C-alpha cells in the first residue's frame, strides 16, 4: 500500500443484488466504476458504502459473509444476511482487495466486542445520519478481533457453567455457515493453533526507488525501469501487477521462466503472432484471430518483463499492431506500457537474424516510453566487496584484482551435508545430459511424480511457462532445487538447494528434502496459475522441485543460488557471464571454473544508453531539488 492510499477504499466494478428468500436476485444494479468504502455511521456501526458519484448505497456490517475464493483475480462478494443483499466486486487490484478485506474483517470483529445499541435506543437518540471513513487498523483493533475469535473458538464449558450458553450460541452460529462458501469469513475461520488470527496489516517493504516507480505507474505513465541483478525488479513487478485492475492488465515476459515469476504469460502468446518473424501484414492477421483479439481489445496496461531479450523490430511490430487493432493514433494504441529488464544482461534472441537491435533502438521507443528509471540498491547480496565486483563485471570491466578473486574462487569448498554445488551451464543440452547421468548413477529405486494440468489443450503453453516439468523423477540422494517461495523466513525460497533424504510412506510417497539452510521438509505439490488467451486461466499442480546438478544460465534468471559452480568456457553472448555470476548469494558460496577475462563483455550501445540514462536522472533530480521549497530553514 502506498503512502496516502486508503486501505478502506476500493475503486472497482460493483453489482448489488437484492435477494428473495430462495436466494434469487429480484433487483440488480450495476456500477461499472464505483468507490467502495468502509466507514462508520452516527452510531459508530461499521458501514459499507458503494458510491458511483450519484446516489450512494450504504449497508450496515452487522452479520456478513465474505466470499474471497477468487480474490487473487480481483473478485469478492460481501453478503449482508439480515438485509439479504449481496455486493459483488470485480476488477479490483488484487493487493488492494486483500488489504481491504483484512481491514473489514478486523474492524468488524473489533466492533462486535463493543456494546451495541438496540433499535429502540437508536430511535430515541434522534441523530442525523452521517458517514465517516473508518480510521486505519490499530493495534487495539487487532487485539479485540483476536479476543473475539478466541472466545468463539474456545472449548465448550462444563454443563452449568455461566459461559456454556454463550459458547453454545456462538458455536450454533458457526455451524450454520456453509463452510464451502465462506472462504474468508472470520466466523468460519477455525484453527487449532494458538497464534493470533490477525496481525497488523503490513505494507510490502518497497524501497524509496521502488515506491517512485510504482507511483509513476499508478499515475498512468509509460515506464521502463531497470537495475542490476538483485535490485528487486521482479519483486516490484509483482507489486505492480497486484496494484492494477486484473481485467485490463496483462503481465507478460520475453521468456517462460520470467513469466512464471509474475504469474503471467509469454509476450508472444499474448500477442498471438507466432515467432514474430513474419511480415507486419502476416503478424497483424494472426493477432486478429478470435482467440487472440480479446487480449488486445481489453488490454489497457501491458507489462513486459525481461525486455532486454525483445528486439527492436518485434517491438515496432507490436506497436503498429496495437495502434491498428485499437484504432488509435496514440503510441501503442493508448495502452500503458510497464517495461522491466536490464539491457546489460541477456541480449535479444537472434533466431537467425544477424546482430538484432535492442528494444531501446526501436523507432517507436522514445514516443512510447515517458519515463526511464533505475533501481540501484542491491538486495540479493549484502557483501559490498562482492557487489562492487559484480558491478564491474556488469559494465564489462575486468581488472587484475577482479580476475585474481574469480580465479581464487575455483578452490572454494562449498559442499556440505550431502548437498553439492549446482553447475550453471551456457547450453541446455549440457544441463539435461548432466542431470540424467547423475540421477542414473544413484543407487536405489526411483519415484516418478506426474503433474496435474487443468486443461490438456494448453499443455504446450504450460510447459513453456511453468518452472516445473510434467514429469519429475527422484531418488534418495538426488540434488534438487526449490522453484517456488515456500517459507521465506526459513530460507525456503526460489533457488534454495537441497538433497532428497527419503520418501514418506503411503501412495503419494512425497519426498523429504534436507536444505542447505538447515531445514528438512516434506515437499508437497504446489499450484502455478497462468493466464491464457481469451482471459482463460490454466494451472499446473506439481512438486516445486527440479533436478539441480546443473541448470542453464537462461533458466537461472530471477534465482538466488547459495551453492553454485559456474563454467564460463562456452559463453557466447554479452552479459551472459555477468548473469551467471550474479546469481550467487555470496562470494563464498560460488566457485568459478576456467575463468577467462575475455568472456566478460558488455555491449557498447547498451553502455552508451545507460550513461545517457544516468545523466538524465541526475538532471531530473537536480531540477526537483531546485524547485522544491526548502523546508526547516531557520532565520
């Protein structure tokens, strides 16, 4: 949540339905763009108000059910039981919706702990109706909400105890709620743990630089933001995705791996133009197919991650296609662009073309991008000496000191507890051969785990985007890597290394993995959800693991590796050596083989682009400092 944002207010599409005793809607009102606000009335009761700028509709939140199964898609329903009215919200920014629902739940439960006025007392009070926006959630609200939950879920008192009747009433209310529907209802949420049900809502910890980028995006600007490896670009991108309305926002990336991190799809799949190598006329015809056209017509915010791998010719084609389909003369047909990537990492994929140009060299770049911003705070590594070494490599500078340090790393002993280093390779064939051979060398029986896909029709798309395969073969001793954040606080993050130490008994036989961070955990299947053409959602359920004796440099993008061995002998692209080396969490957890300073390269056009970007940013900062009023200046 941004500073100044109201966690108790949403801008979204709303449908209000008045129901009869059978649950059928007798009256229905649609508000395509409405403000939904949590507030209090003159009696300090919690009120939900829906306002479209004309006549507001207000509902007292006394006894409600919350349905949030599809909250990640920006959808939620609030049902007011006494009035038999339900408010259906859709196209909400997912992050904002999550905060809104948590605020509503905490405030509602905190209010239930206070003494409520009866209908007679309200009539005698003779107060004028009023609505005040509710205050932010405070610590006392959380304490009251947790106290109420503990009271509702307390064990049944002995017969004859004065609390027996109250507990029975609470339990009776709880049983009456349909469990399969009230996914978010605090009344239904019954857990045996003694930990608090609610905590204070906390914002994502965005840095000042990241907050500036998010502010620019939410103000409607077309933004390109960049930064070296480990500056939190993917983290920020997920926050941006969660802050924009889902129906009109398409999160894409130039590679399937990058697309999976932000829950999106590949740029080529969104555009529907195949490889993009055809003529403009052919690409436009492909983009207008019935299954693809809705992507373009409904898109108002287009996010492209790993923009460095999109060449200038493809970007120009996409811009022309957007103007044609949107029938708008504005750049990219008026679609807001949010581009992310580092041009000093992996270059555009050539696919037979000689020296493809970078995206910033496209004819339409300058008219499409309003703002270029750079993240400079590195978060992946904490050792400043190692960060400086990586920054030198990123700019293509290899001094004698840097060479000496990397050659010295070849003797690092980084294996322990049966976990050996993952080797980063430049070619996919080397990766597959290494993993297959190492698995065959292990003694003992193997276990095969097959993924469950939501729709076989989209199998090719799922295979392209999902970070885990359809089949996963494991043995005791297999070197594995997590492909999803499970418990960040414990170190179980995407890229965490471990080894299989056993399998659970039973038909599933889930693997038990010992990780380098010291945690041993039984790994259960996880679900990945992706957006396909026409707004269809597809998913894959599989163990969040992959064999990790070796992985390719391309597949390692976005990962943080704490035990890695790097072979750079076959580097063939500028920036590839830097990408590989910057995956390491620390210098001590990295071993570089056969290092040759010649493999470290940085494209001169890209270096010139970044030099110009830095000058523009410095000039902009100086201008802001000049025109901002000086505060706290004494006489």
